[in-house]
């Protein structure tokens, strides 16, 4: 039986204390259903903050694997087909499209723009990110489970076609920002080592370079740059891996800025804009951010060179 809005308002009035008049399983099932509610007062003001708070307080410590699996399932609600962000052994940043996440027959983006199912997917990503962050603080689930969650997050982020930010009357969807935040937390996991970190970087690049009719908005390039810095702070990837990764993005950022009604040309312009925005955000974080990686000085020069080459007017 669904709890009323007034019931959850009373829960919030008590500082999100876990109610004692309902089984936790029932409360969790109800909150999970609410993650897909198009009403932001239900989804954003009740369901997401309640689940995240209970995760942070350890309410789900003994149940974290099951909760995370439920959120991973939510990432696929409304998406068609299947694919995976896993890469072959030995792959790394800068690999070509044939090595990319989800390559295979029938793979492709999913999620209809304008469909309310996007809210279930992005809200599930927020809660799953909280599950991974809780495990980062104390080991609660097997490493293989965290890697499985990471693969599900990466697959969703690359397949998602609904890239709306704030939706009037519906609240936040914010696929790119929430996906980037998830990658940043995943990169900090002790279960993630050099091979997985290269995959995280490739997922960032693939998302930046994905054909899209929508240019990055709000703080999306900065959130992706923050995810990149989370990878770099692990100090596991040498410049020899990072330089071709930057070059791959720079190659798209230098695409001709030609305006046309042709769909392919329009997509190329948007991709160039997204790549350029990302490189500028990455430069800003490397130049001014705190907690810099060991490779910072050399990588900053690589990024500056990429920006100079893709913005020839700067040296005119």
C-alpha cells in the first residue's frame, strides 16, 4: 500500500529518521517507485534525498548490494536493447570506435526525448552513486559488484538519448551531470584499478564525442572534467596514455564550424562545440583546481597545446 505524501512529509520533519511503523523493505520499495515520479516534489524532494540520507547513515549497510542492484536495474527503465561498456583487455584511451563501449549488433542510444522514464534512470544513477560512495568509505560489497555497477552506469550514460537538463514542470533530468558525478565517485573506488580507470576515461571521451543535436549546457562540461580529475588523482595513468586521449578529443574540437541544415553537419558542429567546452573545462581544473595529480604539469601543457591548435585565433 502506497504511503501518502503527508506520511513522507512527516518523515522529513523528523530529520529523515527511519520510520518504525513500516518494514524497511516496504519503505524502500515505495521510495524506489517514487524515483520515477514526474512530480519533482515527490522525486527530488522526497525519494532521492531520503534514500541518499539513509545510505549515508548506514541504514542499508547490510543490504547495500541488493539496493545497488535495484538502482542498476532502474538505469535501464525505458531503454531498448542491451550493450555493455566493458572493453577488451589491453584497450585504453584513444582506441578507435570499434573498441568503444557497447559496440555490437543492435547497439545504440536509447531513451525517447520527452519520455518521463528519464527521471527514473537519472534518479537511480544518483542513488547508485551514493551506494558506491558508501562502499568507498567502508568495504561493504565485493569488488566485482562495484565493477558491475560501474559497467551498468557507463552503459547507461553512453546509451542515453534524453539529454535534457531542467524540464519545466518536471524538474531535473540532467543525464550528463549525474552520469559524470557517478564516474567521479566510481574512479575513487579502491576496487577500480588502472584497467578500469582507462575505461572511465574512454567513457568520458565517448560521451563528449557522441553525436548529438544538443550542445552541453549548465555545468555539464565541468562535471565531466571533474570526473576526469578524479581518474587522474589516482596517479595510475602515465602521460603516454593521457596524451592520445586528449588528442582524440582535440581532433573533434577542431572540426570545421560550418552551419548547415544538413543533419550530419549540424551534429559535427555540436560535437565540436562539446569537445571544445570540455577541453576548456579540463584546462581550468588543471590550472586552478586543488588536489592536482602528479602528471598535472605535463598534462596541462598537452591540453594548452590542444586548445591553441583548435583555436588558431588565439595566436593571431
